C-alpha cells in the first residue's frame, strides 16, 4: 500500500493510497456478507499497535480504525484480488488429468528420451483403460495396493493412471532400494502386486515366495512372473466404472526417512487434484505450461515432486513429457535441443 504521512494530529494519505483503499472497499462490497464483515487486519498475540503522533500533552491516541479492530482470536480471511480457481470435487484424479486429452489425441504425451518411443494422448488414454480392465481380471480390488518399482517412462504413467481408474492405490518406490528396504515398504503398504523391470526381480523373490505377492515385469518375460502385456492387451470395453470418493486414497508414497523410518503418506484423489489445479489452472497459473510445451522429466516419477508437478501437471495441460530413465548430461542437452524443451 502507498505510504501515508502525518502532519501534526492529521493523518494524510497520498492519492495512490486513497485509490488503493477505494479499490479494496469495492472488492469487499462484492464479497458475501459473511466474509465482508470480517476484518482484513490479522489477529495475532503480537499484534502491533498503530499509533498516531503524540497529541498535545504527550498522550498517544490510537487511530479510529485501530480502535475499532476486532478482538483477538476472531477469524480473518485474506482474499486474493484474482478470481478463485475452480477445483472440481466431482472428478477422479485420472478423469481430471486426462480431461482434455480428446482435444489432442495425436499429440505426443510421452517421449522416451532413451529409446525415442512416442506415446500419444489417445494411446495413453486407451492403454490406461486397458490397464484398469486388466487389473480387474487379475483380482485387484478397489482400495487394493500396487507397488510401482520403475524408472521414468510410459509404463510408469500408464500403470499409475490405470490403477487410479480401477480405484486402486499406487505405492511408489525407488528401484535402487535394497531388498530389505523394498520388503519393508511393500509389506507395510500391504501391496498385492509389484510392477517392475526384470533386472529387479531377484530383490523381490522373497516377497513372492513368502507372501504370495505377484510380480509383473514391463520388459523381458521372467519365469514365475506376470508380464505387462496382460494389462496392455486387456479389453478396454471392460474398464470398470468405480464409485470413487474424493477422499479415497490414490497414491501412497513413502517419506525419505531423514528424521526416522520412512512412513507412508496417504494422498487422496482430492488432495492431488487440488494440488495440480493450484499449479496449472486459473487465469495466472503458478506453473505456466501449456499444450505447446515440452517438459523434461529428469526427476524420478516415484518421487512426489516429479509425480505431481511434472507428470500430473503436464498431462493436465497437454504438454509433452520427455522422460529420462536416469540423469545423463550429454543426453539431456541433446533432448532439450531435439524436442525444444
């Protein structure tokens, strides 16, 4: 706010300050009565007293606005001058993120930076529904947990979205965890299936043998394991219609364990949807990316930063995700140039 200055006992406001006050008054008049009655002054125990210059006799007088301030402990709401962001409460996370996919079915959704393989939005939508149908066939129930132990790539995205459509929960894990670390997370999360690469199967054999957890590979066929083709070749017409509540858990990542043992964090459809909406929706998005952009996905998708702010936000706006299985500086620079990241 523009500064005011005091002359004697009179508080003078600059023209800019007066204009700003008038604008604030106009905004308050447009708010619902229940909000307009609330003061815009913060109520805190360390509230600073606003004082005028000393009056004759050495006494200080509080300005009328301060004298009329509401008592401490009263609720105060600070509102932006920008319009509210519409956060839908009737959509699931995959419905929300893929809501506009039909606008650009032939556009690249995911580009595998290592192989150059391209998956379009139309293909991603189809494969996600096939994954959901395949999970039903394999006996995965609503609320069931699937562990995804994968590097960045199209398989990670399709399995995540397909599981969410099914109403299942995905717990993400670092493929480089030790066998003991993986066993702890998968058992604590109560996962019934692990989707991974063939090179990590041996670390999971004890889970398969001792706890009858299904293991599915996304690359090579491995004896005793399912293959991703069981999901990707399922009949999409059998994609289930599931009654999913906004407060149903959709993702169960585990904390890094810097202050203790890693703990599961229950993220609901509503919480992730709200987070994505606050980043990329509205008139002035905090993360300004559009369908014309290509976004480099170097951070691992099993980490919430990449899962939320890169993968889900990118899908929501129709950006192309250029993935890397691991960080490689020369390759990254090549991909930036090639795909105009």
